[in-house]
C-alpha cells in the first residue's frame, strides 16, 4: 500500500492534492474526505480551532493506524493531511484520500481510520471564540 502523511500548519490545498493523484487502473474507488472546522462547538459559537500535536507521537500513531488499515482492507493507497495550529471556521483541518478496488472497502477503511484517529492520535483541539 502506498502511503503519504503530512502534519502541516499551512492551509490544505485540496485542489492541488487531487491534482497530484497517482494514476491507477486497478482502483475502482477513489474516496476523498475533507474535515472542515465548524463555527460552533457544543452549540457555542467559535471562530476556529487551534490544533496542537506531539509531532513524533502523532506521526507514529498515524503509521500504526495505516498498518492496521492495510491488514484489514485491500486498500491501494492512503494520503492524509492534518492541519495544525490555528484553523478558522470554514477551513479544512483534515483531508484523506483512500484508493481501493471497490467502494465498500474504501468507505469502511475511511470511517474506521477517522474514528480510531480521534481516539489514538495525540492531536488536541482548542476552540477559540
């Protein structure tokens, strides 16, 4: 499985990322997910979220999760970008692309990855008003 992982304080350029998509005639599904910062947290208005991470441990945990995805589903590639620092409401904080032979596998892998990421990867979010 091909992997690409980035933790960055720069805005996520989804158009550029999609443009860098590798060619593959075996992928029947290419699933892209964008996690966008909402303008509210627990029904209180916010202007955005500050994301803080322990970089080395976050990368390590992401790699362990990608190992698990590879063991569970026939995924051909995963590209993942998580933004750190101050992210205003309306901007993308997470972008994931999963390529697999079939859509069911891609959908299942994506849902599993995001759920486990929130549980295990040391990235903390702090809403700011």
